C-alpha cells in the first residue's frame, strides 16, 4: 500500500485530506483543530516512509492560492486598519520578532548549537518557510564550495524538528490566553461597534413626523447632519404612498418607514416624532421589492452613489447581504460580486434593475479567469524580485509574500477599468479553503519523516523543547502586549499572532475558536510585515552568529 501511495501523489493527497478533515471535526472540551488537522495527518503519514511526500508544487500552489484569496477579501480592511493603527501593529510585531531572535541567540549559546542549526530553529519555531529559504540562499551565496550540502542540511534539521511545535504551541497559547483571561469571543466582538452592527438584526419601523421644521432639510441633509445609520423606505402623505429619496423633504403628519438597527431607529424617532403603529403596506401592484444578486462585473466595484439607481430606475436599495452579514447601504457602499441586495421600486422597473445588477446565481459560482490569473501571476513575479537591503543583502518575498501584497492592493482597488479583481464571496471562500488544505497537506508530508528521525537522535528532544520555548514565549508575549497592554480585542490579537507565525493553520484554529471574522482582520494586517521581517531576520542572524561558515559544518549538529 505504501508503494501505491508513493507512486500516486494525487492518491496520497486525498488520503491525507480524508484522514485529517474528519479528525479536525472532533471536539475535545469544546475545541477542535478544524482544517489544521490535515497538517498532522500529513506528518503522521509521511513519518511511515521518507518517500511519502507530496510534490513541492502542491505546497507552493496551495500557499499562493490561500494568501492571494485572503488578500483579495481583506484588502480594504487592511489599508483602512493600517492608516489607523499601522504604527501600533508594526511595533507589536517588530517587538515579538526581536524577542524571538534574542531567544534564538540565547538558545544557541545555552545549548552550544551550530549557528546554521540555530537559524533553522528560529524559522521552525516561527513556522516560516520563506525565512528558511532565505537562510539557505544566504548560505549558498556566502560560502559556496566544499561541504555546502552539509551546511545546507543544518537549517533544515532545525526547522523540521521545531516546526510542528511552532504550530501546536501557538494554538495552545491561544487556548491558555482565552481561559486565563476568561474571554468571551462573542461578547468581545459585540463590543466593537461595526461588529455589533453586523450581528444585530435589521428592523423596520413606522414613524409619524411631528417636527415642525422637518421640511427645512432634505432626507439626505438630515442623514448627514444627524449621522443616522438608517435607510428611508416609504412615505405616506395625505393617503398617498411614495418612495423616499435623498431629495424628499418630510412634512409634519407624514408617516415614514425606516430600516436600521434598534439603536439607530430610536435616535431617528426621537428627532423626527414618534413611533407609529400604522404599517405602510405596499400596494404591490404598483410598488414592489425584490432581492437581487449582484453578478454583473460591470456593476461590481462601483458605489451605489455612482450607480445612481434612483435616477435610472426610481429604485432604492434598502439592505445588502454579503456572505452571512446583512447591513445597511450608504451612498459610498461599494457593491461586490455575490452581494444580495433588497431593492424597492415600481413594479414595472424591477425587471430592468435585475438585468442591470445581473441577478444570476450561476454567475456567482464562476470566476473571471483572466483577472484571477493576471493577479496571481503578478503576485508570483513580485515574490521573485530581489529587494536590496543595507549591508549588501537581497531578499525575496517569495510565494508567501508576493501574492499577498499584490492581492491586498488589488482587493483595495477592486477594479481597474473593465477588469474586476475581486471574486464572488462564495468562490473566494471555496478557493481559500482549497489552498489551505493543499498547503497543510504538502507541508505535513515534507516534514514528518525528518521530524521523527531527528527527534530520535540524542539531542533531538532538547532541540524540540528549545523551539517550543521560543514559540511559547514569543506567542504569549505578543498576546499579553496586544490584549492587556494595547487593549486590542483578543479575537483580533489571535489573528495577529497567526500572522506573526505566518501560519494559515493557526489562523484556521483561531477562526474555529472565535467563530467570527476578527482573526482574519488581525492576520491580514500583520502578515506582510511578519513575512518580510522574518526573511530579513533569518539572514541577519546568520551574519551575527557567523553562520555562513567557511568550511564544512561539523557532523555533530545536535547538542
């Protein structure tokens, strides 16, 4: 059976996924590994035979696919967060990486490790393959010649031993932090206004206008002046029912319908008049509503203000549903492929509105292959570009950093002329999970045998414990500084720690624990900084420790 798996890597891939995925669904004390269990299934299977490893293209493609789709969906949030809290996040991640580097130097001196092995421990305890690759490239260029293969083996040994605990240790630190500080992730998310608004249901309310000077301003001017987060629907005046637009001026005695969250409806009611028991039922033979899918690429990436549905069709968008979240539209709300909007318009115009927005469920399951390929190819190319640093160093962002940086830029831009860079919500999630599974399976099969073999040697356990200590200390310090010192919600900090580790498996675990989208925001906000920082630090550590080595590395790498 082993030979069959060796000869058929596709079969090996799906066997690992079939073993790992159901294991991730098992919950112990309310916790489960989720998709991250695929990594451990890969480790277990590859430990049986060194030839049981998936081709490198599986790992590489999965990593590029995962970070690209993640970047597309988090581009706007990343730049908005960076403008507000970029310095704070950079200092937190930079401090954590500096601590990890200092602990690596201390571990090297305490255990008498070879410098090359110590840098492998650094890359493995922070689960960063690009850092390992940058260290190997530095060694290859700094000291070619006799004994190069032996020198290149040392970082790989340190990496393979410490990598698994770099994943598990971070997950354990998240569990410990949540229980130690008794954090309720659901309540914590509700404490953030945007998240609270996303979790509270939208309601409709009838209001009788009693304010004498109501007609002094249009609805649009009232909305801007009072900062209401509501949508006006219908207006009944003198027994006649019409649609409310931004140019409508309310008069005392009008009955209007508003859609919004309870708190916002209360504010608008207190200003305009009083709640009314009268229900403004639509005469659906004249005015009707319909839920419409946004599937036309010509519409995606444009704001409602730019689309101007009121002038074109006499239509008002009263609600937008994106994924599992329903929210109120504003003039600057940008529609995305896959959005489901609730449109209020005259009955004869609804067909034209549907045709304009697309309203094709089938189209939502498809992706624009051209823009997807162009964006991902651009990301791979950016990852290949050497970036010069002081001291004559050159680094590359690689498959982890290049596609992510490009995707963040394209996701924030959303479209360029006729090219729409974003993906439908459902398609993005599907591709993201596929990429994550390929990544985890590939990494697991490429580290399992080396992990077991090295651990069985005399000093393997000490190396394993040292890596676990670096991982645990760095993670707990980052969690404490972010949550207790800086006051960042733990759900966001959990994502930042996953980004610090540049580890999709930890992000998957954090998402399982929090059951909300906050970790994704934290992850996307620091992942590029952490990736670049570790690529540079790995090479700086080699320079500081003299790890390029002029001759062969001694055979006894382990203490």
